[in-house]
C-alpha cells in the first residue's frame, strides 16, 4: 500500500492563507448574501454600522481641499476618474490662476489644460470647467447656486457633484453622494441590491435618516479606502464584519 507524504506545515499555512484570500475575493465578487431581513432589522443594523464607523473614523470629512463653493465645485469636476490626492496637488495652482468664476470663465482652453493635465481627461475637464464658470457668471451673478436643480443644469455637473457641493459647501442634505466606494460598500453591506448610482442613492435615502446622509458618504468612503477595498476587502480587520452579509470571516 502506498502512503502519502505529509505536506510541510509551511506549505499548509500558505495554502490556508491562499484559501482565505480567495474566499475574501470570491465574497467581494459575489456580493451580499441573500439574507431575509425585515425593514426594521435592516435599518437597525445599518444604524449600528454607521455608529461603529463613526468611532473608527472620527475625522471623516470631504477629502477635497477647498475654501468655498466655487473651489469645491471645480475640484469635484476634476476628481472624476482621478484621486483626491492628485486633485489637491493641482487645485492650488488652478485657484491661484483663476481665483473666481469670472476668472475661470475667461480662461483659455490650452492654458487651463496645461494646469489640470495630470488629473486625466484634461480636455473634457477644461471644457466643463470653463462652461461651468461661464454659466455661474451669466446665470447666477458669479455665485455658485445652492439648489440641486440649478447645480445640475451647469455644464459638467451631475447629481453626484451637486450632492458633494450642497452637503459640504452649503450644509444641505438633498441626497447621498454615491461614488465607487459608496456604491461598492452599500452592496456588500446589504444596504441595496441596485448597481445604478441613482437607484443606490434612493435606497440609501430611504434607509437612513436625512441627518445622517452627509456623514454616510464620508464614512463609507473612508472605510472603503482603508479596509473594504476592491477587489479584496480586509474582512479580518473590519469593525463591522459581524454586521456584513458579505464578510468572509
């Protein structure tokens, strides 16, 4: 009879780690488990998640450096498919050259492109920035409007950008910012089964009270960057893993 040689402990350890990592990756791709949960239980769990994340990230806030609504609006336009860190490296030069919407409205496309080139898609972004600033000057007397409808009528401004400005520059909770982190975590945490950003936003608005909408976006973004990453979340070090239907722990 042939006997099987024992696998070295080091090999077994590597295999176990690989299996655990594979399980985490599979869980991330699979999405939240289909758990039957009453609306009341789901809301209680969601509030507990936010409470724990507040303790984990007491300094969670908008990561885009800005001093006023105009700067935040321009920075948010630049942040599309670009990191906030990169945008924060670019905006000091941008605002030194164009300190007001009037200045930006009169910018030459080529000069503006050279300043924002490193943020990517700089031609389209330059066009959007000039269009936005021109509309702010012509329609709103140079003041960034504080209403959702007026903001989303500006060139280059969608609902997500408008939510960022309303929440962080004007302190108005008109909706929830749904970026890639918020969308990913909302699905993994079982807050929504939707994938369209506007549908995700509607589910979050229905699940959480209005006074939490602003904190919600920052907390999910911070947790997404630090722990619940794509494609492999660090479930073993997650403060809300026991509340997450997708956790591979």
